[in-house]
C-alpha cells in the first residue's frame, strides 16, 4: 500500500483530497494530514514509511516549497506533487526546482489526474524499501497515466481561467489548520 501525506492549511482542501479518490482501490492510502509544512516535516521524521506528499505551495508557518527543500536536504526522497490556488509561473518554477513532478491548480483538481500524477511521481522516484513497487491501480497492467516520467520537464498543469481565493472555510479555520497536524481523515 502506498502511503500518502496531505498538507494544506485549508481543511476543505484536505477533505477534498481524501474524498476525490477511492484510495484503497488504487493501492494507496491517505495516512495523515497536516495544516502546514512545519507540522508535516516534524511528522515525517517519525514516519519514514510515507511514499508521497501532496502539498499546497502557499501556507502559513512553513510553505510547501520550504517543506520540499527540507525533505531533500534531509535525504528524504518522498515523491511530491504541489497544489496551489495561484496561477503564478514563479511558484511553478520553484516547485520544479524543489523536486515536483507537477503543479496543479486547486480549481482544476480531480481524482483521476491526482492519482496519475502520484503514480508518475512515484515511478520517477523508484521503489522504496518496505513498500515495493508503484501500484498500477485496480486491475490495470502498466502506468495508468500513460505518461512517461519527465523530471521537471512538464509545464505546470494549468489552463486559462480563474484561480481560487485560497481562503479557509469559516471563522477560525485558518487558525485551527495553520498550526495543527490533523489525524487521519475519516
């Protein structure tokens, strides 16, 4: 089973990530969720079994780019996919430099695309001890995305249109999400 950490300061985005996909049917599991990069980095120190991180780029306390750089500096080769509410090429460029396989706008997020990008990120990274190989998904032989891995050679996944506001849902949501590590989502 591929273990995934979701990192975002917006509780509704974390819920969406959990709900977009039948993760178990894909041979994957959202193992934990954190509200910022620092909480994620701290949690990952005690959980080397995590294979992939889905992280927001812009968060309080520690952003996703700094999280990815900290993981690389610490020798953690976890596969990373970035999410953002912003259509900003500079964010995308920094994400690729930090080891991202792709950069997805939250407004364009869908389950099939997310699973495909995670498989591609995991394939580029290669198998890790203890977790075996990258799952091909339910009953499918081969890479479900059909895409060949290209480290940093893809353009950001964005199409013309508006971007989200990035604001948390409800009063106090930012405060509760910003500094907390969320337990496994239901």
